[in-house]
C-alpha cells in the first residue's frame, strides 16, 4: 500500500513544521530547514517491498541534516540510495561533497552524519534498506559515500532502470514477490558498490568471486573457533546470511559442510602424525573447533569409517604419517583394508 503525505491541506503557517514531522517519520530523524520564507510545499509517497522502503519526494528548496544528536544508539543502520529526478543537490558525508545532478545516484548510510542542500524545487527517489542486507564491507560503502554515480552506463544504468521499475510498482505485491524484488535491489546495489569501490578487484566470471575468496580465507583462519558459523561469517563481512549462502550455491557445498570438512581434514592429519608427545583425541577435536567430543567421534566415524582412536592406532602401526585428501571420496571397508587405504567419504 502506498502512503501519500502532503502539505496541501495544512494551513500555511504550519506547513514547514508539518513537513519536518513527515520527513522525520517517513525517512529518518533529520533537521529540516526551508530555504525560502513563503509557505512550504511538499509531497512524499512511500511504499514497501519487503525490507526495502521506496519513497518519492517532491518539495520546495530546503536543507536537511542528519546530525550526531539525531543518530541514537538504538537507530537501525540503514543504507540509502538517492536518485535525483529533477533539480540539483549538494550532498556531504564523511568530509566529502558531491554535486548531484539530474539522473545522478548517491549512496549513503544513515548511521553517520550527512546533509542534503536543495537550492530549488526538486524531486528525488529515496530507497532505504537495512545495512545487514548488503553483501559489502563497511569500508567499501565509505569509499563511495559522497561521490555522485552516473547512471548512463554499466551497473549504474542497470540499477537505475531497476529503480525506475520499482517506483512504478506502487500497488501491493504478494510478500514473496516483494521480498524477491528487495533481494534483487540488494544484489544490484552490492554489485554497484563493489564496482565503484574496487575497480581493480573484480572476478572475471562473477562479481562475488573476490568476496568468496575472502570468506574462504576467513574460514581457514578461524577453523579452531567453536563459534565459527554462517552468522559470524556473514557479520564479519557485512553481509546477510542469505547472501552468504548464495555465494556458495555454485561451490557444490554449503558453508556448514565446508567448515566441518576442513575441521575433519585437519583432525585426521594431526591424529595420523607420529611423535613422542601425542595429544588426546579430545584435545585435537577441541583445537579444531569441535566443542563436543561425542559429536566429533560420530562425524569422524561417519566420514572416515573408523573412530578417531582407531584411525590413530592404524597409522601408528603403519609407521608413517597420512595426509587426508582435500575432497572426501568413498567410505572404507573395515574388514580387510590396509591402514593406508582408508579414505574419507562424501559429506
């Protein structure tokens, strides 16, 4: 449902105050200062697509400021995209100033101070979504905040066409379709931010290639952390859990399976080593992130065909170390196989 608020029916002396209240309630708390002395005229139409809010603002010249005092500790972190439909604006955030013309697009965060100065009557589209729904690090957003982005070509043009289509879909949509539209916006915006912030860090086959590599590196560095999970990984990389799972769709595995497989591989290698000082099976499991020895024993046996202690004994008797393959294959037959013939099964 579209909500339309306007100063048209408000008495002239109350228009400016009413408009300030409307902007604060519809977008985020801001200081609103009309630039002209006469009665203020403004109109804002808002509708939602799942977690995405779409607003179209038409108003007289004004200045708006999001000051530190207006950013409370309980304020939800939002990322906003402003598309200038008519008129111009001067945008300031993080000490950078952008002169925004018709057709330009600007990305900013509501959790940090910013200001817009509109010197004449204007129209703009404002798209707001929770920060957690974007699969980009904070540093990338800050690199492009305060810089106008052209929509004449590339990802900027694709996003602009998508946004234009969204603003025309004012009627209610089924919840599933609305969320898919929001997801499409989030994916395009994430791609645009990456393109603008990291022009030399693009994967030739997929825009998520570099991000996927960073996620894999993060998993390797934190295998021993029992709290390593899709939620903690997504938070560390400034993305949603949903987007994290999407990154792994073409990898023929899931995040949880990758974590478990890599932990088991490291445990199997360590248990197969020969040496005077051999840690207990429980100590090895704990070192590689398994908090429950019983759970570790179950998944190890399901993968390698024997319990961890038997795995260690077999390799100790064999008299040499063992390096587990990086990709598990078939389960072992325990009756007659030589110790060196054991191979992990598929997860």
